[in-house]
C-alpha cells in the first residue's frame, strides 16, 4: 500500500513538473531573450541562462514605437471596456434574473449563443457603422466595441450568480421602504461584489490581449494599443529580412508582466468569484 502511494505521488509530481515546464518555459525563454543582446539570441548551442545581461532591447523598443502612449492606450481601453461591460451586464442580468416577462429565457439563450459567433464575421458591417458615426480612431468607439464583445459572456456568468440570491432579502428591503436605487446600492451590489470584481478582472485581461478591434478600428498612432505595437514590430523590416526577435521579446514581456501581476494579486478572488455561491 505504501509503495502504491509512493508511486502515485511520484507520477503526480512528474505530471505536475511536465505541465509546469510546458506552461512556464516559453515565458522564461521570452524573458531571457528580452535581456539578451541581439547578437547572442541565435547562438549554437542555445544558452539557457544569462551570459550577458542588457537593457538595450528595451531601450531600442522605446525608440522604435511610442511605448508609453501604447501602454496608456491599452490601459484606458481595457479598463474602460471592462467597467462599461460589467455595469451594463449587471443591469441586464438583474432584469433577466429578477423580472418575470415573456421571452426572458429566449433573450438569455440569445446572449449565450452570441458568444459562439466568430468575431471576424462582423468586422465589415461594424466598420461601416462606426465609420458613418465617426467612431473610428476614438477611445469611446473602442470601448463600445470591446464592451459589446465581452458583454454576453459577462451576462452568462452573472445571471446564475444573481439567481442564487434569495429574493426574500430584497422583498424584506422593499417592505422596509427601500426603493430600486437603494435596493441596488445597499442590498444587491454588496452581495454581488465578488462576482462583479471577478468579471472586471477577466474582462480586463481579455481586452488587454485583444488585437482585432484595435488593429482595425484604431489606425492612428494616438489610439493604438500594445497588441497593435507588437504586430508593427513583427512586420518591421530588418537587416537580412528576419524578424526583430529582441524587440518582440521585450514587447512581449511588457504586455505579459502587468497581467501576470494582476492575476497573482487577485487569483483567489477570481476563483472564489466564479465558484462560490452568493450567500454563504
């Protein structure tokens, strides 16, 4: 029995090690490449540790693209779309979960099914619509686009969460004279806070990594995001026709580190917000 447990533990440890290696090694290699001089990136045999530590790649990156501007644009784009989508999804989810009206389930099913629609399929009509309304190359246009993309998924998560909240709590508040704004602010929002914060973080991550919408709808340099900057670097001509892997590695680290820190700080909140019920 002890031998079997030891074998099981060893196999589990090996499986976990293989999984972590597959997941973490690409990130390690990107970080290593971002601090390695360009002339040492393609040495044979490859070097798996720092031989020469340098910040030249990040300096060259800052000289190649407006890095600070792209970072601020990504931050505004991700934070704004996350805030709008969570606020709109909360109101829509409350109506679907609490108000009894004909077709409520069909509307909820339509939201869920819209998640499966290919994003690229609606680019042409969306571009024509936004062009006619002068929303191309604007922050609020990008926020509206991204909010519409993550809104169905957010509603899909929040509706079951709201349905777990006993309606008797709200009835008691109404009996005490609470109006709808007071009901939202003092009753529903405190209970929904873990789920709302969790969805804000998830939507922020999705928006931060989004490429298609900023690439198509933000053609001016003042509105471009980090993901668009990564594409610009990838197609940037270099000596010999190769790709600037030194700049691409540095750019990848700039994009990954903020999200990695965000997930590490709020990992417990993300898990608990998606798995636990609204009422303990």
